[in-house]
C-alpha cells in the first residue's frame, strides 16, 4: 500500500477496533447519466460489501457531518494558528464518546490525508482487492472542484445516485463498496459545504466564506466560494475512499471488523475536511 493508506489506516484501525460531474461534463462515464434507470439502486438493507449495508454507509456519511458541526462549535476563528486550534477542538470534542486514545490517533495522523482523488490513484491501483482500478477511478473522478461552480446539490445527488447505479450494475465487492461510499460522501459533504442557494445547508458555506471579499452588490464571490466548497468536499471524499480501502482490507482479513472499521472513517474524513476548510478560510483571511 502507498503512503495515504498506511497514514490513515492507523487512525481508522484504532477507531474501528475500539468501537468493534458537472452538467456539461460529458465523458464515457457521465454521458448517459440522465438515461439510467433505478434498476440497480440499493435498498437500505442491500449488502454493499461483506455485512456493510447501504444504510450503514448513509449513517456514516451523516455522522461525518455531525462531527464537523461539533468540531466547528469549538473553533475560534480569531486564533493565530488554525492548525493548532483545530487540534485543540479534536482534543476537547466529546462527539461519539471518543476515547482519549482515538483522539490521540486522529491527532498523530493530522495532515496525513489526500487532498483530492488525484492523490489516491496509486492507492487504488496498488490495492489487490480492487479488481477494476481504472473503472473505479473513472467513476469517482466524475466529481471535481469545477462541479461546485455550476451544479446544485440536487444535481450532485442525481449524479451520485446515477454513478451508484453504474457501480451496482458493473462492479463487485471492494470496487462497488469504494464507489458507493465515495458517492454517498459526495452527497452528504456537498450538502454541508454548499450554500442554501445551491440547495446546501449553508453551515459549511458560512464558514468558508466568512472572509471572502464581497461584490458591489454585497454578495460573496461565487467562483471563490465554489472553489473553497469543492476543496473541502473532495478532501472528505478522498479520505473516505482511502478509508474504504482500509475497511476492505481489514474486512478481508476479518469480516467482523468491516463495520467497526467503516464507522471509524467518519471521524477521519471529517478531520480532513475541516483541515481543508480552514486552509481555505486562511487564504481569504490573509
């Protein structure tokens, strides 16, 4: 495995064992998204990988958003060192009743996470459990930062559901798991970070744009804001994808570990997303 898998694996393993395409982006992957049926859509109890159900994946994505809320409720944006401030928030958080050991592991691996899907190509290619790495990458790379400049949250969810349909039809085991997990995180994370005007919650958007210069009309610069949203959301998803590889490997070794390992990915992805967000905030504050 490459550096990101092993960097994030330690954090997820500890948590797991303790808790025992834009509208006009036409590619081979996305050109037929509008014509897909729901024939292969998962039900809540559909088994995606080993004993991990679609409901488990959705709950993990929701847990990620709740953890972000918790972290930022502690965050002081007037602090001089944002990285140290986020580390303090991780230490003081009581979310999910995390133990001191779990928090310590999150802090030890702070910053050791991919920033986008480009960073996980080697990890996908080198994971022996991924049977079709090129197809997996093709599907998840449908989403990039430019998507958030033109698409609504509704459109993003439609695209994610369509890609899940493709994954359920074409892929098996770890390949299917990674794509479904990634796209479910896209839906959840984009909702957290996008503006209300785009169908998002506005919570993350208000954080990302608190220092973004306003236009003459008093509005936030849309291109700057969308770029920040894209970086934060894709940091979530890239880390979640690596978490999928760790979960798949751990589950292959011991199937009983699969679900506990999945539940650990929410904390790690949220930490990565929060760090990506504060980097964007620092840029606009400077």
